[in-house]
C-alpha cells in the first residue's frame, strides 16, 4: 500500500496522513492514532528518501561511539542500547552508530551534524564540564544526555537516576547496622555517575561522624576481575572494611569471589550492597547470598531517552528539562549488623 492508497482508504489528504506519520504537532492525537494504526494494519512504510524530502527529517537517532585499543564494549551500554532500540524500532526510528577516535570525537560530531545524517543525538557516560554536551548545544542539534554533567554554563535536557541519593541511603543503612568501616568500589571516577555515588557515601558517613578513608576507595572499570582485585586489596589490609558498597553487579561477582577465597562468610564477616542495573541475565537474588541492591533499570532509561528524542525531533518537546529518577533500595540477605 502506498501513501495515496492509505489516504483514500482513510478519507484524509496525503498531507495529513504524512504529517500524522511523521509526528507533526498540529495533527490531533486521535487522527495520529487512527493513521498509525491503519498503517501498521496494512503494512504501509514510508519511503525513507521521500520522507526526508517531504519533512527534512532522516528518521534517525545518532550516537558517536568512541573506538580504539583502550575502549571496551561495556555491558551496561549494551543494555541501555537495547532499551533505546526497542523503542526506536516500534516508532519508525533508526539508530546510527558513528565510530570516532576516542581522542577526537569532536570531528565526528561536526561531520554528522553538517551532513544532516541524523535528526538528534544522545550522549552517554558524561564527565564534568563535558565538551560533547557543550558541542551539541553549540551545534544546535536536538540531543539528550543520559546522565548529568556538572560545571556547564547552560541548562540542557537529560535523564539520570539519583546516584547520590541511592548510595547515601545504602550507606546509611549499613551505618544503622553498626558498620563504621565502609568501603566503596566505584566505577570510573572521572564520570559523573561515580562522582555522585562517592558523594552519597561520604554524606551518609559524615552524618554519623564517620569518614570515607582514602584507603577504602577504589575506582575501576566495572568488570568482575576489577571487582575481585579491588576487594582483595581492601579485605587483605589491616582494619579491613566490614561493609562494601559497589557500583555494579559485575563487580559484585568479583567481590563475592574474593570473599570466598579469603574464607569470609557473607554477611557474617562482610556486608555487601551493589547497584543493580536490572540485567535480565544477572539477577542479585540468584547470588549464593542474595544481594541487597540499589535498583534502577538501565534498559528503561534507554527507552525513555529514545521516547524523548522522538518528541524533540517532532517538535513535541523543547527546552532543557531534566529528569532524575528515584532508585529503589532492595534489602536481601547480604547485609547484617556488625558482630
């Protein structure tokens, strides 16, 4: 079925049908739903070239992906991408990954914007005063940041979780259970999510007159092996921590392995709280001792980023609105009072 046939069947003009399918705000929600339902039912798909000519839109979301020998594919990123892709697939949007030299991402950003290859961008894993956010703002392309960047002189749209609040609440619970030596095994502390998490741990400890000792902080790429190595260094030291808060279930796997190798029993000898990004293939309740977690779905965040980008592309959203999602604290068997 082509556009003319679909229009005749719906008794609408081709212009109205085209605008409904492309998200123009002047089309009523009732008409938009009627048109999209009919298009799906009869298998109509707009010609991409014709759509670009008619609307000036490519129907594509872009991501500049740093590459190089020092760059690893992060399972957290893959999970986020799955959520974004799920939404995009169901809303006639494509996702374009543009590889870039990790030391020179600016060139790729400028190229894809100049060539009008995509309608909008998303930026992930932001740093403080992130140059990518400043560049996207300068170039004038619609974008969303997954996370927050501090130190910029303008507002920008973002979606984030309350990392500071989550790790504050987790640490406060450990302190309430009598723990005074609490350690943090964090992600990359040049990225703002890790900065916020450390800030939350410090705030909870300071409220009880405690401090996060420098020797009890580890910042690593979030892998099982790094979790293991960090935990061994912490737990083999004099005055080893009685509790650990960590930034990923992947790291928690390594921490549990380290505790087992050192003949430590959880939670008798060590309490552990981990952040849970809700991987379908790694569940905290399936650990040998079910893990207490701070919980927020990174896949749901990916879908929400795609939803907001689609709204920005169609003109249904503008401005610099930020979203900060609350995080659940789920208590399981991996924590107890100090003995």
